[in-house]
């Protein structure tokens, strides 16, 4: 266990978050990603419910944004599947039941990821009320399934990470993920991950984030916000 060797790090709390567990790891990136998934799946549901069927350009833009959210989710879950869960299995055998459940929840999400992708492609290709209904069912199921998983991870998974993963290992994981995005997608990610944050969280990030990331985030924010204003209408 590493918690006795490192002090607790201040943690952020965002709307919808189930818990903010104390410990030696800065879980800001995790909580920001979770917030983004919750926020945007909710926004997609609302907007798909009211978008005009003849607004083909906006429907395509919404499908592309859905694909972006799933792209981020893929990297998020892949990192856990390939790095975090194997380490926890080795170091916390008493928690195998929790780890098995968290992994199974990824698989449950995969079903609705695939269904919502297929439904969105069909709706974009030929918008109809029937297609809208299919898409909204899939998006709602994905939001519910993923939301339950994120809450489980925040309450039961993150405490295991705090106890059995070192800050050095956590930092290396984040470096690996960042490299997978490349500069262009990283700028988009920074715009996405810092969108619509509470004032206290923005203030916390300004004092704790590396200056290069703050600069890139500032550059990304204006363009990203204009894009979101068009998407959500």
C-alpha cells in the first residue's frame, strides 16, 4: 500500500460525480473525463430529441461529436483494461470481485457503444422519426450503463488505485495516453475536458496544471466553445 508513504492530494468534485476519494494520486484527469462523458451524452440526448430532420449538416456534426466522445472513452477504458486492472489484480487479490465487476461493466458499455454508433450512422444517412427513436434508446442506455460504471469506479475502483498504484506509475500512464492523441487531437481534448467547468474547478486547474497545458487549453477553448454552441443550438 502506498497511501502511508505519500500525502493526500486535493481532489476536484464535479457535477454528477459519486465520490472524491482522498489519496496520493491526483485524479483530476479521471474526474474531468467522467464529467465530459456524463455532460455530452446528456447533451446529445437532449439535442437529438429536438433536432430538425432536415438539418442534415447539424445531424452530421452531432454524429461526429458522438464519435469523438467514444474515441476518448475508448482510450480511457483501454488504459484501464491494459494497465490499471492488471496491476490491481496482482496487488489487491482481496478485491478481485470488484475488479471483475468493473471489467464486466466495460463490456456492457461496449454493446451500447456499438448500437449507438450504428444507430447514429443510420440516422445521419437517412433521418427519420423511427431512426431518431432508435438512436435515443441506444444513447439513453449508453448513458445509463456508463453512468453506473463511472459511479462504481469513483466509489470502489479509485480507492483501490489510491492504495495500490504509485504516483510515478499514474504519471507514466497519463504520459502514454497523451502521446496516443498527438498534438491536434490533444488540443481538441483540452477544449473538451475543460468545457463548462465550475468556477472552483477552473481555479484549481489554473494553479495545479503545467503551464504548457494551460496555454494549449486557452488556445483551444474559444474555438471549441463556438463549435459546441452550434452543436447544442
